[in-house]
């Protein structure tokens, strides 16, 4: 039997959770990179963007626990993509 929470998944909300958390994790990696490089202004800017995006991500899946899985997938995608970007930069 499929739990009711799984049947109530909206594909648009699920995609939004993936996108929001992927973006959030990418921004977190950029924040961490700025902190490691001791760049105050970029670190502060990335920090504020990270906070705003994480709030959006939580709001998008807070009403149904199933979206946490989509958020975790987005988190993985964002971290992987941003680390790939950082490796290719000079």
C-alpha cells in the first residue's frame, strides 16, 4: 500500500524543492570558498543569499515530509555542481 503522503506529491513542488536546495547548496559552497579565501564581502553576501534560499526551500516542503527526499537530492546536485565549477576555475 502506498502512503497517502506519496500520493499527494505535486511534481511542481517536488521540482521546486530540488531546485531550491540545489541552488542553496551551490551558494553554500561558494560561501565556504569565500570564507576559506578570507574574503569578507563575498562571504557576507553569499551568507545572506544562502539564508534566503534555505528559507524558501524549507517553506516549499514543510507541509509534506516526502519533499525532504527531493530536497536532499537537490542538495546533492547543488554541492556536486558547484564543486565542479570551483575545480574548473583558475
